[in-house]
């Protein structure tokens, strides 16, 4: 049994595991936990309508019980009226979205979501323009947790996400840039699984929620690579936040609540200019190591396209709350990619960086989710029996 597996430098990054754990535990986690409760960061604008571009025949969005996608009965394709589609069982056809724990609470308090500029993100598929299809969601009322979403619909999304971003060449080799995208997604997947296990419906009748250690172990902890990818993704997003420091420091956190807005500003400064973080891990990830060489620009374009497809896949997630967090976190990753690799590619200063309000919200909420996951793994890892042989 490997008892000392997470030591040394996180692959592809510039900090070691122990430093990440201590900086996260002492500084980042407490700051982020507070930051995401502030009005500016707790409202997210999202189009929850699931117009999946890939599987128009997917029944998930057309079933009567779906809490978002309600269509008149005459619009149901004949095949969905009879739960007998090959490959999908009756359980799958019982709309996942009908489960109360999968539905999104749309209750908002009076703090309005105020838009910023509208600007494109070349890494994502979503059009963030305000329109009638957008819903404003209070993230604090909709924690990412177990929803019951599983089966072929969920599996199909993950399969497509991995096939999309990890095409192997004939020799089975994956170039570092492609591996980098795989690691980013795998790290996000680990984090989602950890949140499901950390807040699980243990007893449906008693509505008892708690930690499911077995699930955490089976989905993540027994696969050291998945844990490593989680650290990788965390450092990548952290680097994007610190790189956008000047921009975020000057950002307008106005929600009309002076006290809370000032708190947002102050917490953001504490996060960006934290002496412990700057001392221990000044460069969490070195983006300059990517897209080098002659084929660099072409590779970057290819990966950008793949990531946009992954972003589009989020419209196919057949559970409202999972779609909300899937979209938010993919937008957060897309924002990190934009900060590190767009803005005309070579621009090292943040002179031309322009972010939408929603991108900033997604970025910081994603960092908070990853930080929570790192903390779970760090605290629970040693207490869980882990066998690595044969994995
Ligand atoms: P899955 O987690 O579906 O994994 C599928 C396969 O992917 C595994 O068999 C394995 O081969 C591979 N894999 C798993 N983890 C990793 C990793 N870290 N790195 C690389 N490969 C991996 N369910 C909820 O209850 N709440 C949610 O909020 C939620 N959000 C979701 C968001 C999205 C975008 C998607 C696609 C699904 C979401 N789900 C959610 C469903 C959840 O992720 C699982 O699909 C579900 O719990 C069924 O798990 P599973 O055992 O089939 O394995």
C-alpha cells in the first residue's frame, strides 16, 4: 500500500501537494467560503433550458416530470410516450429532473443581478447575452450535491466529454497539451464526485443527508490519478485568478448593498495579495510551458474547439441542478482558459482582459468548489482504507 503518494510537485505545476494543502486549509478555503456567500458572488445567470445539440432524440428534456423542460404533451415524440426505448430502462425514463433534490430553487432575494459588459469567451459555447431564457439562480440555495442523476444519460455525457478531449494517436500517445485538457476535465470530474459523496442522501424516507465515504473511496480516492488531477485543476484555476489579479482588484462589485460590496472587495484583495500564498506558491501553474513550438497555435485552436464542444455538452445534462453546476464550472474553466491563453494569446499584462460578471462569478465559485474538494481529500484521505494494487 502506497501511504506516501501525494508528495512532491503536482505534475505540470509549480507547487507541491503539502503546500497546496496548507495554503488551501489556512488561507484560501476560509476566504473563498466567505466570498461565495456575498451577494455579488451568489447569483449566477444561466440558461437552464436544455436544448442539447448532440442528441436531439434524447428523452431527458421532453418528459412530463421535468421541472425545467415542460413541453405540451403533443410535442412528445411517440417513442417517449412508451418507456420502451432500447438501451434505456424505465428508471432512466422516469425523468431525473422530477426528483426534488435535482430541481433548482429559483427563489431570489431582492438583490438584483446587475450586468457588466458583454464580451465573448472564445473557449465556451454559451451566449451570455441577457434574454428571456436566462434564469438568475441563488447558488447558496442550490448546493452541488447528490441528485440521483445517473445511468446512461449521465454516462453518455462523461463518455463524450472524454472522447472529445482525448483523441489518441496511432501509437496511443497523447501530447502534453491534449493531456492537459484531459487532466483539467478529470480534476473537475473528481471534484463533482467528491461533492456528491460529501453531501449524499443516505436515507430517502428520513431525508437524511451526510457523507458517503464508500462512494468517495470508490469514485475518487482509490484512483490516485484522479486525486492528482484534482490538484492540477485547482492550481490551474488558482493561477488564472492570480493572473487576473489587477483586473479583479479593480472590478465593480456593486450590488447596491454597500456593506456587502465592500466586503467582496476586501475579501478579493485578501485572496489576491495573500502573503502566505505569494510566499509559498507564487506561480501555481506555468502556462508559458504550453502551446510552444511550431504547432503551438494550431494545437491551441484545436483544444479551444474541443473545449467549446465540452461546454455545449453541458446543455445535454439531464438534471437541472447538475446542469446548473456543470455549466457554471465549465464556464469557470473556460474563463480560466481565456485569462491564461486568450487576450490575443501573447499578452502577458492584463491590459486587454475583459470579463463578464458571470465569468467572474463562475471562476471564483469553481475555485471554491475545487478548494472544498482538496480539503475533503486532505482530511479524509488518511482515514479511508485505500488499496492501490491493481489500479
Ligand atoms: P461517473 O462519475 O458517471 O463516471 C463515468 C466513468 O468516467 C467512470 O466509470 C470512469 O471510467 C470515468 N471517471 C470517473 N471519474 C473520473 C475522473 N475523475 N477522471 C477520469 N475519469 C473518470 N450527479 C449528482 O448526484 N449531482 C451532481 O451535481 C451531478 N453533476 C453532474 C454534472 C455533470 C456535468 C455530469 C455529466 C454528471 C453529473 N452528475 C451529478 C452525475 C455523476 O457525475 C455521475 O455520472 C453519477 O453519479 C453516476 O456515476 P458513475 O458511477 O456511473 O460514474
